[in-house]
C-alpha cells in the first residue's frame, strides 16, 4: 500500500459521519472486540435505543456469517490460528439520509455462489410476513435439512433491515467471487 | 432442599438463576454466546436437574435484551423440552419479557408458542435494560 493509494481511501470514505470498518480475518474474539467498540460508539452517537439494538444484532449476524462462510481469503491464505475464522470485510456507515448501512463481504467459490443465489432469491423478494414464515419454517426444519435453505442468520438480517436487503457477486481472483450483502437501519 | 442454580452473566451470555424453593427461574441479559451449544447444554442440564429433583412446577421469567439467531433456535429447543414436560403433567408458565417495539422478538415467541398445546407462554411487552 503506497501513500497515494492510502490517500484515495479518504476520497471514498466520508470523514464526518458514523463509520466503522473492519477488513481481515474474523473470529469470535474479533467479533467480541469490534462489537464492544461498536456498542460504545453507537451509545454515544445514536439516541434511539431500538436503532442501536437493531444495528448491533445485524452486525452480530453478519460477523458470524463471515466466521462460518468466509473462505480462506483472497489468496488462499491460511487461517493464522486454530480459532474458527473466516476472511471478510465489514462496513457500518451512516448514509446521506441518516440511515445506517451495514455491509459485509467475503470470497466464495463458484459452487458456493450457485447455492447461495438460490437461497438468497426468497430473501431478497420477500415481504415481512413472508420472512416471518420463512423464519418459522427454517426454525422447525429437522437437523439433517438445516443446511438447506437460507440460514437463520440471513433471515434475521432481512427481517431486521428497515429496507429490503441487497446482495451482489463480483468475479474475483482464483476463480472466486466476492459476495457482498447490504442491510439498512 | 434442592440447591439453587446460578450462572453468572458474561459479556455474551445472560445470568441464569433457578430457585427450587420458589419453583422459579430467571434468565436475564444478552445472549449471543461464542459457543451456543456449550451454553445451552449447561442450561438444559440445569433445567433437567431441577425437574429430576422432584419439582412439578416452574415459573420461568425470560428477560433477554438481545439474543442472536443461533440462540433463537436453542431457546426454541428449550421451550420444546418444557412443552414436553407440560404434556407429561408439569405445571409450567413462561413469562417472556421483550421491548415493546421489538416486533421480531415478539413474533418469534408468538410463532413458537403457537406450536404448543400445553406450555403456557405469556408475552410481556416491558423490559428494563
């Protein structure tokens, strides 16, 4: 990373709004550390208790998704310790209209992309009643079918998000895709 | 007299107390354990021990400010086990406190309660945090 590139970051990241970014390996201890910081900052920045809680709950589900489904990383790097971890990026940022966007991204294989697309299909187009039904259906699935269908975490994110969630796959190196998902509060 | 059960809160798990003398239990705080299987195994064992000591009724207060999706499934499984005990004759009432404006939690509790025919779950829309 040279200084010029680093300076470019400033151009895309607003300087005077609520923002929290993380990039790298995510493990449960990272979740706890970043989550602690996030909570403190949200308490200072937001007055609405409900909004703080919703931001935090979406954050936890996004981070746990990265831990579970994050691949070994863009270059197939090995996970540095024995703790379960995944590679990913997370950004929590206040938009122009005051809404908070939560974005996370991680690398997936072509097969994972295909499987995820069909799971996401229902989540992206569902109404809140449909999401409630989907949650109920997924909760009651027998253990052998639990891995089929959208994860409870993704359904939870879609239910808590105040606008429909968005998702995208962008081709990356090593025949992987960069999967990103966005929720709003 | 059976022993009280007490599990101290951590930054990611709630405080849990079970009092055989008053047939009551309380779970309060936040619940997004690093290892949810471990936490809920301990909790389920404590509930099983409580009934194994001869108790036939329980008033269970759940005051969770926040729980994540994997805890939601484990909580449902705990409620399933209480429904089973109710079917077998135990008198159990669950009082589930939630924030008034927390629809997702309210609907979650309503949806699991709808599947039970014996377990009494009362939703209470007030929660101090």
